[in-house]
């Protein structure tokens, strides 16, 4: 399927520069996919339709202010993506800080300062004194590994590396997904969301952390990429 996805990615790129009306649709769909994925996998019950209404500026009853702010914060994340792309930036530890700042809205941020047990993942990440070196290793490994042009596998590797280190007290899983999406965008893809429930996502993370098996996460993203590219190409044609 990867070969077909790369063909579709090439077809989509052949339409660039995109017409302005399509560019607006493309950006809105990326925002919807990114915000809905993160809210769902972080435990929110907000529907995709609800996320879309908030994106359009509507006020939704029976949701928390935090959920509303989460949708809005993803607009800032995509702006940060665009700024980084404009400067052709590869991800590194410095840019991870920048993405985390966009995600949380905090200006004073630092790696977690204490050890942590992740009961929902049945996992104990490395102690705080190792985080800086372990994060550096994530990007060294990403740079040195030959993924054979499979940028989806590369993005999954980045996601999983950040999950292993769990660098922040809060939102490390969200950050891992945000970094994954930037890696995909940086290599010519749109936002490609995991099509998973929160429980299924956590189960696959547990499997990876226990066994190193990342094929199920990879396959989910592959199928999601195929679906997203089909939607965008059909809109253009």
C-alpha cells in the first residue's frame, strides 16, 4: 500500500500551487483532523461535528471551556507548523520545546523534574536526569536510520521515541502526535490522524512499550493516509 500512497502523494503535489479555495478546504480539514484526533485520544467525548462547529466560531453547549480552548490551540499549532515549514526546519529538541509551547500556551516550560509511573500504559519512563540525553538520542536515531523513503514509518518512529521518553509531566502523548504530524507535513503529507479510539490507542502503546512492536500503529496510519489523500484528490478533481 505504501507504493500507492506515494503515487497519490505525487498526484496531490502535481496540483501545487493549490487554488485558493482548495487551500482553505485543505487547511480546515487538517485543523479538524488534528484537533479531533488529539481531543479523542486525550479522552474527550467531543464529536467531530462539534470540533468542526468550534472551528467555524460557534459556541457548543455541554462542553468544557478547556475542550473549547483545545480546539483553538490547534490553530496555533498549525501556524507554528507553517512557520517552521517556511524556514524548512527539521525537528530537534529546540523545535520540540516550540511545539510544546504552542500546544500548552505556556512560556516557561521545562522537562519533567521527577520520575513518573504511567499506570494507563503500565510503564515507567526513564528518570528525569536522563530526559535531555534520551531526547537527543531520539533525534540522532531518527537522523541516522535509513527508512528507505518511508516517511510514515519515520513519523511513527519519532512518535514512539517521544512516548518512550515521556519528557513532560503533562501532554507528552499529545506532543508525540503533534511532532509526528509535523514530520509528515515536512515530508509533503497533509495531517494524517490515527483512526483509533482512546482505549485502542493506549493498547497499541502498551504493546509497543512492552515488545517494541509498532506495526499496528504503522498500519493504522498507512490506511489513514490513503483515505486522506483520496479525499483531497477527489476534491481537486
